[in-house]
C-alpha cells in the first residue's frame, strides 16, 4: 500500500506540474498580457508602449523561466526598466527592492500579487477557499445521506413504484444544470413570482453570518444535481448486487430479506457509489462557480469568474492550482478507498 501511495503521489505531482504549466502558458499569452498592460496602464497605449510596459515588468521573458519563478525554483527577476525604475518580482507592497527575498513562488507560500485587489493573492485565496469549503461541506452533508438512502431503497426492489419514482426524480434533477435549478428556486422561494419569500435570493450575508434564510438556496442548488446522479449510481449498483448468486443463496438458506440487505448486499453495493461520491467533490467546483456567481457568494468560484473577467493573472493561476490539487487529491483518496472496500483488488 505504501508503494502504491508513493507511486500515485509521484504521478500526482507530475500531473500537477503539467497542468499548471499549461494554465500558466495560456494565461501568459500575449493577448492576455496586452490586456493586462492596458488595464493597469492606459487603454490608449500604443503597441510600443504596451511592449515597454511588459518589458519593464518581466512579462516578455522566456515562459519556462517565468514558470520557474512562479513555482519558486528560479530566483525572481530584478529589472531596471527603461523608465529608470528598478523592479523586483519578489518586492511586494511596502518592501524595498534591495530587501526583497530571492525566491518568491508557490513553494515559498507566495501566491503572487492581485492586480485587481491590489493585495497579496495568498490571503485572499485562503479566505475564498474557506467560504467555498463551508458551502461544499453542507452540500455534501445533505447530498450523500439523501442520495444513498434513495438509491438503496430503489435498488432493493428493481421495477417497483419506489424504484420508478426515484429514477424519475434522479433523471430530472441530474439533467437540470445549476443555473436553471438556482433560478427556479429563487423564483419559487425568494421572489414575488410565487409569493412564498421564505428565504433570501442572495447569499452575501452568508459569508459572515450564515443561517437558513441566506444559506438554504445555494446549498440546495448544488445538492439537487448531485443527489440525482449519486442516487442513480447507487440504485444501479444495489440492483446488480441484489441479483448476484450469493444473494440468492443466502435467501434460499432462510436469511431474511433485510438480513441479506444489511449483512451481504449493502457493503458491495456501496463500492461504486463511494468512488462516485469522492469524485463528485472536484465536480462541485464547477457547480460552485455557477452557484456562487448566481447568489453573490464570494468563494473560490466567484473569485475565478472575477479573475478571468478582469485578467487578474496571479489570482487566476492561484485558483487553478487549488482546483488541480483538489482534483488530484480526491482521485488519490478514491483509489485508496476503492482498494480497501473491494477485496478483489490486489496491489502488485
């Protein structure tokens, strides 16, 4: 197992480097840099002025060198610009160039400088991540138990009314994207369209004081889609297990129906849903982007939209790194858990 974990960790690190380099390369293409220069300088800048602005700030150097600086394995640049001002990559707000550290990258815990927020990107990203983590936690707390219970009851008696009802609900909920279900929930429960007005249509206050009135709709919007998908997978797995030969043998030996379900079928039926549940966590990031933007909840998804819209390169890279790490770590956890749950899996 330790060799398996070490091998997968090595692959994970290599994959993270490749993916982050691709993102770094794309965000540092010249059209993006030109837009950044005009946003930070003047929209009426000529091409020569744009080029000078970028040269003075190290944006036009070799992409591999810049990526190494961003990682923190290559010393940060110190450039004396054509305007006579000396700039250093590692010189943050309030730090003189001569006092700036030599290395300032991800490995040193430096996530860069947000050109939109005019502040270090690291603390901003951490605050956004905590807000998103809180939202995702409550979405999973609702999603997992509800989806498993629905899927298990539907799969126990394939073709029954319960099975057909759960299958219909699952298909409808999983086929409805978050931006549709979110708008529908707002129209029903938070606007004058129906007249209920039980909760608020904005989650802005939930960032500091979450309660049922301002946090219900964002959680339900994320949970609805995932409940349907996980319930369908659980139902299919449970239905397959209930038709297995060893289940029939147990029934012929006189074991009660519920005894068969809890003692024999349930563990094997939960192997596939466990993998699905773990791998749904990265997908939640996609739903979070839509949900946080729709409900004005300023988490990591909202920050991604803002960074992309305002060409905030360092912040965009930071969100990308966090997303890559979450995806790879959840895949590793899924693989390890699958090995433990499925006795037929053997590691070489």
